């Protein structure tokens, strides 16, 4: 019974495709073929995406968490403390100082597009 139902459905689909194909213009047929090929090309990538996302979800559910929600085996936090000046004899002020050695201000030159250069 099942095989007969599948064969009937398949024959109906092929007959419908032939009838519709004969009545369609060449441009419309090209659009239909392009859509079908585009969907067929997207199926493998969709399956791969589902596989990767499913594995990621399973890995997140399987991971063990330690006390207070921290992951066991994770790297400890790294704290970097910057020291003072490393210049000999204190030639440069420490990094927190607002006093920097006096320098002559650099004069900037601007050129406006279309202006005559002097």
C-alpha cells in the first residue's frame, strides 16, 4: 500500500511538472530552474550550519561549572600594573604627572583645496 501511494504521488508530481512546463514561457522556466538550483545549493550549507550549531550547544550544556558559576580549568584573571618611569636619573616624569618637559609647539600648515599656494 505504501509503495503504491509513493508511486502515485511521484507520477502526479512528474505529470504536473510536465503540464506546467509546457505552458510556461522560456523566461519563466529559467526563473523556476534558477530558484530550484539556488535552494538545492543552499541545503548542504544549511545542514552544515545546523550541525556546527548543534555541537556548540551540546558542548555548552556539557561543560562543567565550578563554584559561583566559574568554569573549571579556565585561565585566572591577569592583572597588569604599570610601574613608574624607567628612564635613568628620573629624566622623564612618572606616568601620572601632568607636567611634561617643555617643547616648542609645532606650527601646523593647512591647505584648502582650490586655494593658490604661496
